[in-house]
């Protein structure tokens, strides 16, 4: 049943689309009716079931609503998910059909890249609709990485009393559009970086250019490090992984890092500081929306770097209200909605 799930999550609109000619099956979820348009990327994933895809769309669009509010924008949250294998099912006809779906929403939903959807894919969608953005050569993902670095600074200061990156060890899970530039930015700052990706080509591309350690994707949770940076899928902090983590900080770009909100408290019980995902991964959003508002590159970078201060405020609120960082971040965003 979809409607109870929508009501539970507070969603305004969830639309399912199917196109027999191209095989497109997708879901677009819009969180809040009051804050328009809804903005959020589109991902493609070979979901085990339609229910799993729906859950992803609902969770991700809600996270986008919190992200736009926490970053100080008036826009609401939305998300598109395309059901299918990005390697075998993604082609021009399917992407154009999806572009027509977005166009049919007449501006209620503005979208761009997300997992397994590249800037080139968004350009193809853009032949059918003007309600897409972020096609400027991966710059948005680099800026998402910049925001994660800013968030890490606040976390390092909170845990170690200094925001210095020198000799800090970081494990980066996933070397996609965000994880790869994040690993590079961390190497440039003097971190010792270890990386893992299911796709060996991504690992080879990075190790050809940088001195990073490579670890098995299954071993990331057991690797001793200062910071674990999840930059692949969501729900990687869960009942199975919390006891295994050997880090002091979890801060990465992945959306919905926690399987459930209670896992933030579980991390904190183990002395691990959790940087709420929708706060630290807002760099691309700030760059995208900042661009449409006419902000200069320098102004956008300054707003992204403010993620550091925003996190510090959230840590203060956590202490004041005696809640987890996840709850403090939710309250911070809800105050601004
Ligand atoms: P991407 O699709 O470019 O890269 C994801 C990478 O993770 C791929 O290389 C994939 O092989 C790898 N991967 C998947 N499962 C893995 C596993 N279990 N272990 C190791 N590697 C694994 O995606 P992108 O754009 O880099 O996004 C990464 C995460 O950050 C996603 O959760 C996305 O929702 C989130 N995000 C991305 C933003 C952006 O600007 N692209 C903005 C905000 C959040």
C-alpha cells in the first residue's frame, strides 16, 4: 500500500510511470507541497523489488527536503528513481522517455545527476525537458566533495580538537562522481586515504594518479581509520556494521547513510561521531541552486564551506538538547521549513 507509506513519511505526491516502448519504469516522489519546485537528483538502480524502489524514492525525497531547508533554500525536496540495470538497460530512448516524464510534471520537479546517472545522461534527458540541471561537467559532484571536506573539518575539531587533515586516515567507500574527487581532495590535504569500489576500473583510475591504499569492498567496515566516508549506497550504517566500525567519525556523501535514525545513537554509544548526511552532502545542491540564483563561484564556494559552521551549530544543539546528531540535524532543518 502506497498511501499509508506516503502519509507516514509526510509526502505530498508520489507518481509511478511506465513506458512499454522503451521499458522505462520509474517513480518520482515529492515531499512537501508548500515548498516548490521540488528539487533532487535521479538515480538508476537494479532494485530487488518495486517496494524497495518506492522506499528509496520516499526516503531520498524526504532527505532532499531536509537538505534544501538546512542549506537555507526555499525549494522543496524530490527524487526520481529509474528501476533497471544501469549497465544493460540504460540507453538514449529510455533516458529521453524519462525526460518526457519530468517535462510532464511541468516544473513541479527539477532533477539532475545521482547514483548511476551521469551528466551525459542528464544532457540526454535535457533534449526532452528544460527541468534538468547540473550538466556542467561533473562540477556539482566535485562541490559535493568539497562540502564533505568542510563537514569533516568540523568533525575533526569536535573529536580531536583540531581541524588539521595532516596524517588523518580516511576510508572512502565508493569512487564515483563524489568519492573519487573526495579521495583526491583528501590526499591533497595530507590525509592517508584507503579506497574501495565494487568496480575495479574506478579503483584503477584513481590509483593510477594517486598514492592511495586499496581495500576489499567487504572489509571497509573493519578497517581501522579516523574517518569512514561512505560515498556509495545508503543504509551502510546498520545493525551489522555498527559493531564492526573501527573509526572515530562517519562523514560521507551517501544519502541515507543510516539504515534507521536510531543508528546515529548506536554510533554515538560507541564514541563515533556521525555527520548527518543531508548536511554534509549539500555542496552540489548549493552549487546548483546558487547558480540559478546568480551567485558567483566564490560566493557558492563560501556557502559550501559554511557546512563546517552549520555542523558545529548542530553539534551544539545535540549537546544542549541531549539528542543524537541526526535528531539535532532534523530539528535544525525543520525549524527552517
Ligand atoms: P556514482 O554512481 O557516481 O558512484 C557510486 C560508486 O559507488 C560507484 O563507483 C559504485 O561502483 C560504487 N559502489 C556501489 N556500491 C558499493 C559498495 N558496496 N562498496 C564499494 N563501492 C560501491 O554516485 P555518486 O554521484 O558519486 O554518489 C554517491 C553517493 O552520494 C550516493 O549515495 C548519492 O546519492 C550521494 N550524493 C551524490 C551527490 C552528487 O553530487 N553526485 C550529491 C549528494 C549526495
